[in-house]
């Protein structure tokens, strides 16, 4: 809003019809109380939003720290992914089994398929990240393949949300480091094999083994274990009981690596 103040000389100028160029005009800006409040509100919005974001991160961190210490000794009742699926109306089949009641073939197969350096890194495999980045630059694909380790997948499934975005990926890294520090490798693979999604509403090795093959997870043979492991990158679309040609090829590749991975996965048998 502008207020146009015209001096006495200007009025006389108009009366006497003198040259308009000799007149002087003063323009001043007037700020209303409403504009002042809006400006102050905008200035306060950013600090308020920042405080809310930081508070949410602190609360989430405290929850994760507390639950991860608890899960070192007791099985998780549910994972965050299970709760998300249940909220959308999907029924859940989740049956916890200790690692000694799950076939070693499956433990070796998921390590061979998902995280070949599981026993060598501390939660994040930066060598794999570097390899993926180099492949992405060479291929020029719009979407690079993932480099999530088993601890990062546990962090995502157990504590975070399912949608893909940079915030979730950024949170996976510190959580994975923390879990690798407070859990043994054996406990890590035990929780992973029990909470990982193996189909719509199917969580963990026991539920998957019963659903796809009709027997306990302890009785999975190398071929079945390889099929389950090869399905993990896309468990909703891939069916180990009725594998496509692509899934069979991937499972065959995993099964060939089983013998070699046994020596590099000895950490899962140490407490």
C-alpha cells in the first residue's frame, strides 16, 4: 500500500500551471499490521519446522536404540513393514524360529545373494556402493541397482517405512552401523531370516517354507534355499514355488556360489 504525499509547492505548481518537472513528489511505503504479522510468521516457520524435524529424529532414534537393545535378547513381535502392510489390510503370517531351526542352506543362500561381504563389513559395504556407482556411470541407467547390506535391510524392514526415498536411505546407514555394533552377526542373520518379506503377508523363513514348499524351514534343501534367496529383491512378484525362467537362472547362480560362500560366512556360527 502506498501513500502519496504532495507538498504545498506541488499544489501551487498545478494551480499556476507551471512546468511539471519543477514539482517534487514524495512516495513513502506504509506497512500494515497484517503485513508485519505475516512477515514475522514466515520468519518463525522455518525454525519451527526445523525443531519439529529434529525432535522427530531424536524420538525415532531413542525408540530404535531401545528396541534394538531389547531385540538382542527377545524376538521382535512385529516389524515396521508388517505394521504398514497390516494397516493396508494385508494379513500377516509371521512365525519366529531360532537360527538352529532354519536350514544353513538358507542362511548361506541369502548371504550369497544379498550381501557377499556380510562377515567383513560393519553394517555398510562401501566397496559394493562404489562398484554400483561405477556400473551406474558406465551403463547410464536412470535407476542404479541397490547396494543394501543385510544390516541395512534389517534397519529398513524393522524400523522404517516401505516407500523409497533419500531420507529413508540416509537413515538406513547409521541404523545399520548401530545394529552391527549391538548385535552379533549370528543375531543379525537370525532376525533377518525371520522378518524379511517373502511374499504378500509372508514374513520369515518358516512361513515362506511352509507356504511355498509345504515343510519346515529346517528342511530346506540347497535348491529351495536358492529359490527363496533369489526371490528376495522382488518377493511380491517372484514365486519360488512357480519360478519363472529368470528366477530359475538367478537361483542357479546363487546355488553355484553356496559352496564358496560357506568359508566366508563362518561369522554366523559365532556368538
